[in-house]
């Protein structure tokens, strides 16, 4: 890999022209851009990397990262083309916009990671799949450790098997294997607030419709996150209780 100046943007980009990159160490590098189209990266170290726009797969080529480390990195993602991350470490990293519709994510460690506006897809949308007939129609997402990650405005969609991930626990989270059943109970609670707590009613109705759409789109298991400051503590406590009710 090498650093390249982008004359029109007055920016520095970390990139490569090689199809295979092995055991390179770019720890602590700060760049405006990270850009690759395809390629295989094995045992590379990107610890403490600072990137304003991390883009891969813009030409539809799969970029594969295996046994790579992004510990304590601070990365904002741009173009999220097809990619695979296998046995990679993101411990203590801050990731924003990690949103790959075509992504295999296997055995990755997100311990202590802050995930902001990140979406993990079990499969691409029907439209994306039709537009990319040469890519897999189902993603492999399994064996990932989110148990001590912090999820902010982030979720799992289109059929991610949540039983194959280690999920965070705590009062700001709730998991239910039967998402549709949980939402029936949640709707009952939220509708009871129409007169008594109109602000909570309006806010949680918005979220309820989003959760219902996720189930309709093929995500039967749901992982709920209290999104502050939008969700009041009192409202969230009742919603969470309704989600967990059948599992106690």
C-alpha cells in the first residue's frame, strides 16, 4: 500500500494497486481517504488509523480483509461496496456508517467498539441484488462479538441470525427471537399512552413502525436499542419490559 495525494481534493489517500497485501503495518496513520477496489488483505495492521472516508468496492469488486487489526481506529465509511471481513479485530475502535449491503462478516471482534449509524445486513435488498447479479444474494454474518460494543443508531437487517452473534446486554438493550410477537406487545403498550403520555406515544410510534418494517423485510429476530435522547427512560423501560415479557 502507499499514500497518494489527490490533487483535486487536496487530500491524502491510502490505497494499493496490488491484488494481495500481506502483513503491512499502517498503525497510527491519519488520512482523509482509504480507497481500494477489490484485493485481498491478510494480517495487516491498521491500529489507530484515522480515516475521513473509508471506501471499498466502488467498481463492484470484492475487497477481503482477513486477520486484520483495526484496534482503536477512527473510521468514517464512504462507499461500501462488496467486502468480506474475516477474523478481524475492531477493539476500541470508533466506526461510523459501516453499511455494506454485500458483506460477509465472520468471527470479528468489536469489543469496546462504538458503532454509530452502522447497519449489518443478512442479505441485500431485492433491488440491489438485481442490480448486481454476480454477487451473493445472502451474506454470511456469524461468530461476531458485539458483547461490549456500544450501538448508536445502528441495527441488524434483512435476516441476520442474531443467535450466531454475541450481543450487548444491559438496560439500554433488549433482544427477542420472536420479533413479531414482541411488537404486538409493544404496540399495546405504546397505544395506551395516546392520552396519558402523548409525547412518548408519538415518538415510540415512529420507532414501532420502523421495527415492524424490519420484520416485514425479513429480520424475524429483533435487537432493540434505546436511542437517546429520542426515547425517554420511562417509555423505554415499559417497551423493554414488553419485549422481554415472553422470555422470562
